[in-house]
C-alpha cells in the first residue's frame, strides 16, 4: 500500500476505534506493557516519550511512576486518540503528561532528549518501521533506552483471521505487513540496524479473555485496526464478517467466553554514549 494511503487509513481508522479501544484491549495488552516497563528501566524523574500512544495506557502509567519531577509526552497519528488521552490525563489529575498528534516516522522532537522512548503495539501500522525506529534512536539521549512491543507470529495469534476476513470485503489490504515485525528476529534486526546497542528481544505468550462473543467482536472490529473498513460495511456485510470471525475463534470458546491465544515480541536497546 502506498505510504500516504496507509497513514490516512491509520489516522482515520484509529479515530473511529478510539471510543471502543480500551474496552477491547486494556487488559489483553497488560503483559506486553509490563515487559515494556521492565526493559525500559524506568526511574523517577525520567523524561519519557510514548510513541503511537493511543489512549495513553503506557504514558499515564509512566507519568505516575516518574512523578513529580519526571515528564511524559505521548504522541499518536490519530486526533481522537490524542484527545481521549488528554481527557484521561486531566481526569486522573496528572500534570506531568501531555499528548500531541505526531507521526512516528517524523517526530517533532529535538535530538538526544528523552531518557526512555516506548512504542507499544504501534510499529506494525507505520509505513516504514525502520524510519520510525531511527527516529526513536535520534530523540533519546546517549545512554537512554528505547523499547518496542509488537504482536508476535501470525500462527500464535488466534485472532489473526480478522485481516483476511476484512480484506476479502474491501479494495486494499488493511495491514499488509502486520505480522512481519513479530516474525523471527525482524524487530531486533531493525534496532541493530539503526545503531542500538545491548539489543534484547523477548517473545511471550498470552491469552486474550473476552466474556462474550459481542466483547470479542467489538475488540477486533470496532476497537482495532480494521475500524475504518468496518465503519463502511452495511449491516449484511457486518453480520457475515462477524459470523466468519466467530467461526475462526470457535476453537477458543469456553461456554460463552473466549480465551484467545496471542503472542508479543518486545525488543529493547540502548543508545551508545558519545565519545
Ligand atoms: C494498538 S494501538 C496502541 C496504543 C497504545 N500504545 C497501547 O499500547 O495501548 C496503535 C496506535 O498506533 C497509532 N498509529 C498508527 N500509525 C501511526 C503512525 N504512523 N504514527 C503514530 N501513531 C500511529 C494508532 O493511531 C493507534 O493509536
């Protein structure tokens, strides 16, 4: 897909997903985010950048941790995500975090500034992930760290059929290279290629729990990366796509609940010190 089109699909798709996002993904993403924090070696007082921050799940948690002297900036391509994250920060009474609309490949930030940069489950959507990792490297200080989490291999993510199910009903593929970064050592290699040192990679298994079929459907269709295409489906197309997806996750149904397997890859690295 052409890069500009991909950016538009992401921007307006996640705008649609913003109000449904946390209901579908807040809990399932905890294990990846826990590991992200551990590998970032966060300390009180740090300056933190959260790229592709969504509603701020990572940024708000980091803001509590680095307070009162540390500061967190969250950036995302979607205006609605940024707006929601700023509302959540205000209602949580956190004065040390703010959110801005920005693209991961073009960070409007000075060089060598942040102690830690995170990207939690956002890099799969960026047209040129290598460029985005290079930007992370640029904006952290020498000795600082970057950590990125992505979904793992396709055959370890039980919800993966969502993409062919939607793609068979729309003109262009929604996320053509979605699982590429989570396969083999791709992400760690990107980190090394831009100059990160001490690159570490962890692959962890997880389970996505949904209490009902409607919760499972809401997460992937309305609250996820296919939200833009889904918003344009008529009622009949929606019903057919729902039925096909439920069929694909049938092996993970336990009574009325779904326990869907998933996998995350989390990679961290340190920026070398200047001589
Ligand atoms: C699955 S959400 C992850 C949100 C959050 N980091 C979390 O862990 O909950 C993916 C986010 O990536 C953002 N995104 C997609 N493409 C982007 C880009 N090129 N630049 C910045 N953000 C992007 C989307 O708007 C969306 O909020």
